[in-house]
């Protein structure tokens, strides 16, 4: 099966591997790896790259959250204070990126 994969899929597998390492090791979002790579290497539009990175992030975030939730030294109740701000900022940033991409395309 792996021998039948094209170069495109190998790049995606490598991105997943590197993004997972960065996310797990440094506690950063894998978007710092995925978005530039998807735009620069695979020539995806910026908005598509960000959407793809978010779609990849969901299962990674759920797994990480579950592992931290099981750790008795982590107080997950504090999340309720940072989560609303993060949700609204992500929504506004997505809209801003779409506006910027549209203005760049129009020249």
C-alpha cells in the first residue's frame, strides 16, 4: 500500500509526522508547520491551507486534551476562561485571512 502512494501523499505523511513531533514536543500548534508547507510546497491557497491545518488539528487536540485530562496535576477547569477568547479570535482571524486573500487575488 505505501509503495503505491504518490509524492503528494508522502509529503502529507511527512507533514503529519513533523507536525505531530512539534505539537507533542514543544506544545505548539502544528499549523506553524502545516500552513507554510501546504502553501509553499503543495501550492494550496492560504485559506485552504489554514482550513486543512484546522481539520488536522481537531483529532490531535482531542487526543492531547484527553491525555492531559487524565493527568491529576492539570487543572482543566481553568480552560473555561481562555476558551471563549480563543474561539472568537480564531473566528475573526479566519475571516481576516479570507479578506486578505481576496484582496491579494484582485491585485
